[in-house]
C-alpha cells in the first residue's frame, strides 16, 4: 500500500511532493496505528500535476477524510482544509486558530515536515473538539473524566469520537492505548518497541448502556499472545465504569503474558530434555522461542530426520511431529515426509517421559515409514 501511495506522488506538484513524503511515511499520528492514505488528486489551474487531494486519516479505528487545497501558483501559501465533520472549526476565529495550529499560521514551505506538523496539530484540535462534545453526554463525560483522573492513564493514550457528525449522536467510540509490560519475556528484541495493545469500546443505546469492547494487538504482539479474534475477552457490564474495565483488561493481558511465560518455560524444558537424551543426534533447535527442533535418528542403519514443532499452547496441545526421509524426494527440494499421529502423550507428563514415549512409538513405526518412502518414491 505504501508503494502505491508513493506512486501517487508522481501526479502531485513538485513543490508539494516533499511535504507529502513524511505524511505517508508516518505510521502513527495519534493513538490509532495506520498510515495516512492519499487519493482524489486534482489541479486548481488545469495543470497535469495536482495540488489538491484527499487525506484519509486513521482515528479511533475509523477514518477522518480531510480535503487539502494548495495553490501551485503561490507555493509560499499554506494549505486550506475541508473536513468531513463540518462541526469542526466551524466558528474558530483566526487568532485562536493561530494559537492552536501554529505550523499553519507560520507556514514554512521549505520545511518538509510542515504539512505533517499541521496535521498533528489539527488532529489534537479535533480531539479537543470531541472532548467538548462529550460535555453534553453525562455518562460519557463521567467516563472520560475518570480516565483522565487516573494515574494509570495519559491523555495522549485516549481518543474518542461521537457519531454521526452534525446530528444527535447515537454512538460513541473510545480508543485506549494500553501499556503492555513484556519484561518477563526475556527473548524480546528491539521489535518490542512496536508491541501495541489497544482497547476499542463502543457505547450506544439509551443512556449509553449498550457496550461492545474489542481488543486489538499489533502484529508483533499477536505472535506472542495470539490473534485477538480468537480471544474471549471479559464482557463489559453496563453498570461498570470504563476505567474499571480498562484495569480488568490490563489484568487479562498480564495473565496472558504470564501464561505465555509458563508455556515458554515448558518448551525450553522439553527441548533441553530432548537434547540431553539425544545429544549427538540433534541437528538444530530454536534457541529463542523454543518452538521447534530436529534430530537425525537411525534404526537398523536406516536414517531419517525427526522434526518436532511445539505449538503456541504447548504442553496443552501436543507437539506436531514428522518423520523426514534423507533418501527420497517426492519433488524438487521436497523430501518424503510423514506426520506422526496418535502417539502417546499427556500434558501432565514430565518432558523426559513425553520424549521417551514418543521415541518408543517412532521406533515401532520406522519400518513402515521406510517401506512407504521406498514404495511411493519409486512409483
């Protein structure tokens, strides 16, 4: 998608292009993660390259659409905006606008971050606009003030919006960036800087008593805790405050992390036990996440590779085990492989007992595997 956005720059006026590169390169303008999209490019004076376009900006897990108007004949002039929410900046005077959006009042076309700075300031203004609208909704006002009065929550970690625009709102959305402590996961690398958990809470109904929560993880966090669409997060009772629910979700995530740590330790114990039992046979293993290992085994001078994959829910889910031939190929770069099924397994067993039972079962089936590999690969 980012490459497509850079392609759009070829139809943008040359003096505007450097201003747009930082905008489309930014992946986090507010709480919501996601890149800003550009489309609907046009020209104010019939030129081939455009100086007007539409920006789609992620906000509270939906999109704000802002039309941006430059004048290519006066590049020193800053842009004008039309917002899809016509209640925003509807009656703001020039002095107030200059105070709240100084990058626009002191526009510097030579600063390549000039447009990005204006968008950041406008988005902060939009958030304040939504906070003011909350004052007319008693429950929502209480919910927001409780969040802001909490020592656990910072204002920059919360976004909200009332929908629809320009009419009596029937839906309110709160997006909250949750702090996630992954210090117990000693294997985390610099990628941990991108770990993000966000809670979206949608209020609707009479007195805002119909509440739907949804949890979002960044891709890096999903790799640790699993996809959020497979999680069963606690329900949000209508008589509970949002702050209390946030604390409950944070504990839920903390418990998930503790569970992952415990499972990771069991994986390490399993691999360590296998290496100890078959020290001279081990080919490779995952030293970081302890998710797999392989060993070169033999029975009656017949050699094969035993590959073991430890699932995310190990030991509650058994390892995925396969036998791989070192003699036969079913196609180029694909050796003959069989999945080992129905081997003895109990999650309560010690790792050494799990492995011994597996190896005993594999030994009983080597002859069959050998015959199958010879038969199938010589057809």
